[in-house]
């Protein structure tokens, strides 16, 4: 292990790139960050944090002297050999990952024997092999390539970077793989050093497995509703089995976010493109789509038609402690409610600015209490702590109706009922 960590470049300063950059700076590296978004770079140069991520502002401030921001890739190339790529890989219409940002980076890197691309972005299995072919076509054979998939979770990304469950490094056994292993060594995490394709597949398979677990417990919840069992009790009983584990067994209104939906789709598509029909993932996706709509059924059951009804949505981000609205369940829910004729008022502690870019036709409230005032029904969409801990007696006094739909099974039904409200969870008695 090297005693003074080497400088690195980070290309793409979004959720993954910025957290990783700050994390490596915390471990002692000089970090040269590059992004094509000039506004984002200008904000970072002013010391502003362009995303909401707990602890990130503090970590950036602590390491400000080691962090450099630029729109010019040349700065990173000049100072660092390892170039971590953390650009977006969103889904295309076909469900495949859009690798255009990755290809733009590859196209911009000059021929060099001194540099390596370290792929943090989530890419389909086989991407590393084809990019190395592209290097050859572009006369850049000397460039090294490492797959180093990222597993951090938005909302706890700083802690996840510093305490990863594992570090996965896929490489061809050259200097670059060794250098990446050295960089991560101080974290003391279990290391999986493997070939490039297997490293890529670890990432996709991990996300697909977690998504499968969520869709599985959501289906159990739906069966519980038909049979009188309580999914929270069922999940507790299942989760105590070491072979199953309690994480990702919370039934609710489905998964969203920038990773699970697209990565499950990308794996399904990848399998399909190579001639294999990944049947299980079709079901995972379909269950998740239907789950987001089940809240509408519950509202109809209690309120009759939704025309003219006022519904308050508490929480909009795809999960608590982030402002990320990508593929959030609230997007489907608000669109369905508006289509059914309801008026929707929503409140989120931090995601309003992002939500305004994606949602039309709803009103935004400045507080949870403002959102619930005059509501016929309240839906807890994102289990922010401040929303779970609301004064439910005050909520009851402000609402016109009394229905609370707990889309995340995060509330105590006893507390809700004691406030004189009608509680409806997902798969709960
Ligand atoms: N967000 C997560 O929780 C998470 C977790 C693990 C892995 N990932 C993966 O990491 C990758 C990045 O995700 P994200 O959420 O950080 O994305 P993001 O959209 O937040 O950030 C991507 C950044 O890359 C920049 N960019 C795009 N093209 C560029 C180019 N040619 N040169 C320089 N910068 C460029 C964008 O301006 C943006 O700032 C994706 O592949 C994603 O699947 C994300």
C-alpha cells in the first residue's frame, strides 16, 4: 500500500462523483473534478453543494484545499493518472443503458500510456470489453481500464463511501487495478478483485436482487391484505432468518430512484439482447409498476370517486434524506391523482425544487401542516423522519376528511387511530 495516496481525477460531479471525490480527498488524495455542467462547477467553486446529501457539505469543506473543480478535462489529465468516470447512464426508450456520456468521455481522452479510466458509472456487463476495443480503434491502446462499480446509497452516501460493505475491482491485472486497490485499502473493506465483466455484473445483479426482494415483499403484502395477515409481522418473522435478513423487506408503494428501475431494466435488456429471457425481472418490474398504483385503489375504496377530492402527498423524493426525484413513486401517484380529478397538494422537506421540474398540476406547500389543511386524505409517500413524527392530532384537526394512507408502513397505526384518523397501510391489518 502506498503511504501517500495518489491524486485522482473524477469526471462527473453528480451524486456518485461528488461523494467519491470528497471521500478520496478525505483519504488524502488531491482530487481534480471535471463536469460539463458549467453552472455546477461554478457553484462548487463558490463552495456551494449542488445536491442534498447529509454530511457531504461538511466533508467537502473539510477537504476544500485538496479539491479542484473545472470544466476542462485537461486539468485532471495533467495532475492525475486515475480518472474515475461517474457520468450518468440513464435508460433509453429500449430499456438499454444510454452510454453516450461514457463515450463522450472516452472520445475526449487523448492517447496515453499514463492514464486509466476507472468506471464508477453503472454500465452493462460487456461495456469494459467493448470500450477497450474502442480504445484500440481510436489509437489509444495504452489507456488502462478498471471497472470499480459504486454501491453507495443516496441519503447515506458519505457513510457508505467511508464504510463500504465491499470494494469491487475488475481489471486485467495491470498497474491501474493495483492503484485502485491501494486507494481503497485504508477503508479496510472486503475486496473482490476480479475480471472486468464479472465486476460489471456484480453491480447489476446486486441492484436486481434488492429490487426483487422489494417486489417480493410487496406481493406478500398484497396477499396479506386478502388473507388477514400483517406484512410487518410477516417481514419481522422472515427477516430474523439469517439466510433472508431484514433489510429490503419493508412493503410499500414500490421502489424508484435513479438506480433500481434503470438497472433492473438494463439487466433485463442485456439478457434479452444476448438471447436470454430473464423472466423473473419482468415480474419484478411489473409488480413495482402496479404497486405504485395500489394507493389509488385504496383512495377509491375509502373516498368513492376522486373527482374534486383534495389529497395531500407527504414526501416527494424517491426516499428520505435526498432531493433526488428520479423515478420517484410520487411522480406516478400525482399524475394518476390528477387524471382522476383530485386536487393535489404536496410537501417535501428538500425535494420541492427538483419536483417542480418534473411534476405539473399540483400545489406545493411550505410545511406538512399546510399540505394537510383541508385534505380529504393524506398519503405518506416518503418516510422523512419529520413526517413520521408529525403531531397527528393537529393533522386530524386540520383535515376535512380522516383517511391516512401510509405508503411506507412507517407510521404507528395506534398513534394515527388515537388521533381519530382512519389508518390504511400496505398489507397491514
Ligand atoms: N445515484 C446513486 O445512488 C448511484 C449509486 C451507484 C451508482 N450510480 C451510478 O453512477 C452513475 C452516476 O450517477 P449519478 O446519480 O451520480 O448521476 P448524476 O446525474 O447525479 O451525475 C452525473 C454527472 O455527470 C456529468 N456529466 C455528464 N456527461 C459528462 C461528460 N462528458 N464529462 C463530464 N461530466 C459529465 C453531469 O453533468 C452530472 O453532473 C450512473 O451510472 C449511476 O447509475 C448511482
